[in-house]
């Protein structure tokens, strides 16, 4: 387990809309753009092997920018295809706050980041004392039915609170802004409450309303 003193002030950034990494989660990625191939190669040479996942967004003036909060993952899985692409896995370590992007000749983004707001991310797995698992799974089943999805329900029933809530937050087909709200939730309980709100919103026609 990494400690706060092990976390670097400067990390590479991988902006990817809709891709959510959470502490103690695992995110598989398919890397093929030359600049990100270089990023992976450079990352493997560092002692911490951290890559910061962060979502792009639009500023008030409509210009492209990055969200203020992302999550760094340690590169724990790596394989190369015959045509030179990389298949990697990031294991979530801690969220970070974007302080400033670093200018330079590097082909990919790098930024100075702050970790101090997310000390709990480096601790043990969280629990959700008020979690109504039966009610949550019933809501989830209705959402899956509405989306034409299926899953291993027995595994969901037996999963620990954090694994269940965080895995669903990462994997469910939600909008990028919804994923960002789940990332920024300060605790597992507030993330579960946010997820419930999002599922109910979608079930009540939220997708159509948002598109209009």
C-alpha cells in the first residue's frame, strides 16, 4: 500500500471521457495513440508507475479544459500486442486535485497535483453502514432491464460494500458528468447515494430530458 509521502507532485495525465477510476479499483485500458504509448513507456521507468486519469470538460466559455479532480492509478498490468499496442491495467491509488498543467516538450500532458484532500483514499476499504443492499439491488435490476443489460447477481449479492458500489460506478453506462460526480463523492456513503439518484433519474426518463 502506497503512503502519502510516496506520491509524486508531478504525474502524467490521461484525459479520457467517461473513463472512471476509483481508489482500490482496477481499470483496463487499450493504448494505441503514439503519445500515450510514450506515456506508458515513460511511466514504467518511474518508481511509482502512476498515471492520472482525468475527464475533459467544457468551461463556461465553451473551451475544452480538464476537470479539477482525477484519480491516479499504479500501472500493475502490461502486455504488448504484435502490432505495437499496449494493454494495461491501472490499480486505483488516490484521487488528486489538478493544480497546474506543466508546459514542455513532452507529447502527453503532465501536471502538478495535490493529494491532501484525499487522505482516506490511501486507507483501508470503506464500508457503508446505512446500505440497504436489497433495495439497491432491486433498483439496479430495474435499471439493467431498462438498458438491456445482465450480470452475475449472486456475485453482486456477496460483494463487499466498496467493491460493489465502486465497481458499478466505474462500469455502468453513465454520462461523463455523472461519472465525475461519483468520483468527487467524499465518501462511500455519498457515492452510493449519488449512484442511487442517478439510477432513479435515468429510470424516470432523465436521458431523454437531458438530450432535449
